[in-house]
């Protein structure tokens, strides 16, 4: 009972955070029909600065720490990113009126990471004076890239198998039709294979569409979110950016994050209409999945906590990035990698419901859970 009361007390405190207040405020003014518009160029600059700051923090910390303590959290981040895709493949894809390829794309987006959600989590951890490894933000690409790559590979394997089945059925039907015709010599027809070996050779040539991994990774790395993050990491590791970090990036971080939360709240409300175009199971998935994904990561993080002294704050970061869904680099990567998937399904599910749930509920939930476990 003490554990539950501690958790509920901490959870309520998180909901009063100014970071979450701006998110909720954005949704409210959008619902009231406000004409407030923050130019996209300004939002791009804000995202760049926030992720660069997180990258600098991680890079400086990596330079001053040993890599051995990072191995297990990095491994768990990659495992969770891949696992989330398969969870969607074998749960959401089985629901009525949900197309398999759309479900896989949705899993890829939820397996990828939201930089803004991670930034909000780091801010709340600092407000709660809960210590975490400064390099924890560097787990971002190790979950993000494997999730996107896995989603695109799994989707293309599924589409190729579906194409093969259709080709096989039509070939069988064509063979049946030919056998139904009076006997005759049809060897002069160029489109009809003369024997089984030739048929298999022709089928292999037509359907051997292997998915290339490196272009997917390259496109992910070139995305604006990961580019800013990796730039900050590189500068933190190989240069001495402490002066500009303390004088500019660190002081501006919370103010810029509050503006981004306001924009995200408005965007989330505007995206709700897109979910009306797809199966209602996306709404259920968007509410439930962030908690399931986060709890899986939280459990793995606790293993790292007990074996590698991974901090409870670090466990929270791992859980939060697992509960988040990509809102910047993920959508364009999936549009290019899975063009047949419906963006209204996976982007609507992510932006309209998944991101507000991750920021507004999952972050305080996992912080409260970690604090309660720490005191129990």
C-alpha cells in the first residue's frame, strides 16, 4: 500500500510540470479554434537546438566515461526497437480492418524515438532532481535506427511474399486454362515456361527483390533529428564545447522545449481527424502500446540497473524512449521505405494519440514508478 501511495503522489506531481502544461495548453487552444501559428522554420530551429544540446550532453559524458557501462543499455535499446515492430506485426496487424503493411509501419514509427519526448523526460528528471547518466540521451539512435530498418525489411518481405502468392495463383490458373484447351503444341508461346526448371528460374528472376539495408540506415542518419543529435555527439566527444554549452544551449533548453510542447499539443489536436479515416484499433493501440513498450524497456533497464549499476534515471530514459514514437525523422523514412503504407494510419496514431500519451502520462508514470521502487 505504501508503494502504491508513493507512486500516485509522484505521478500527480509530474502532471503539474510546466513542460506537460504547455502540451496540454496547446491541445486546449487548438480545440477552442485558436489561430495561433508558429512557423515551421522556427520549429525546425528549436528541434535542432534541443537535439544538439542532448547530443552535446551525451558526447561530453561519453568522453568522460567508460564504454563498458554503456554496452548493456545500448543492446537493450536495440532489442526493444526491433521487438516493438514485431509486437505490432502480430497484434495490431491481426485486428479487423487493419492492413498488415500499415500495422508494420505503425510499429516502426512507435519503435523509433521522439526527440521531443526524450527532451521532455530529461527536463522532468532534472526538475525532480533524479540523477541519470548524461550519456543516456545517446541511446536514441540505437533504438531508432533498428526499429525503422526492421519495419521496412519486414514490410517488404511481407509484400514480396504476397506478390509471390498472387503470381503463383495466377500461374496455376493459367496452366489450368491451357490444359482445358484441346491438346496441341503450345511450345511456340514465349510466355509459357516449357518445363518446371524454366518456370522456377523465371519466377526467381521476377520476384528476387531483396531489401537493401544500408540505404535505409543512410536515410535515417540523414534525417534532421538524428543529424542534429549525432552532430552534438561528435562535437561533445571530439571537441571541447563546454563554454558554448553552458553559456547558450543549456540555459535556453527549457524555454525552447516549452514552445515545442505547445506546438506539439496543437499538432496532436489537428491530427485527430486523420484517425477517423482508419480502423479504430489504431486508437486502442496508440493508448496501450506506449505503456507496454515502456514497461518492457523498464524491465530490461532494471536488469542493467542491478548488473551494471545503471541509474534509475537512466532506466526511466530507456523506458520513455521506448514508449515514444518518432515525430520528425521516422515519417519521411517510412514514406520512402514503405510507400504502400497509409500515412494517415501510422502518423495519425503517433502524433494525435501516441505522443501525448507518452509525454503526458508515460513520463510521469515511469518517473513515479522509479521513485517508488527506489524508496521501497
